[in-house]
């Protein structure tokens, strides 16, 4: 019996976020010594995103199908304007690894979310 090792990738589905306001805020925070006492590694703005789904380990052989499903789900979705609302960290305030910003006005994305959830 032959066994084949599939290459697995840890993936998520997300949408890019472009925000001049958030960019200005994080530039100011990145210069603030009281915030950066733990040498925070700031994510570049071109990598900012809103995560729709975590897919965990996904076989590389499934990537073409996954890309097609994502393209179909977002085919009719136009760029939208969202509102930033709230800040938080996880896993906890004692040892934060991720700073998140809450988003509002995402209703136009619900059809794409529903299609991907199916």
C-alpha cells in the first residue's frame, strides 16, 4: 500500500481592509513608548484584513477549488465603506498577541459570507 503525504496549509478566508484612519492611529501608537514597552510587531497596513472563516489545515490539492468558490462568492460584491468601532486584544490583556478593531456596516458582505458558509 502506497501512502502519499499531502502538503497541508493553515488558511483563512478574509477581506482586505484599507483605512486611512486606522493607518494614522497605528502610526501614532507605533511611536508611543508606553504602548511599545513590549516591542510590539505592527502588521503592515497592506496585510490588514477582516477574517470570515478559519479553514485550518487544508490540502494543497483543494486550493484551486477554494479559490474558485471565493471568487464566485465575491463576484458581485462592490467595495464598501465600513465604520471602525472599538478595540480589543486577544488572547488576553496580560499577554496580548493580536490587536483587533471592531467593524460596522458589513451587511453588504452577508451574501458572500452566506455563500462561503454553505
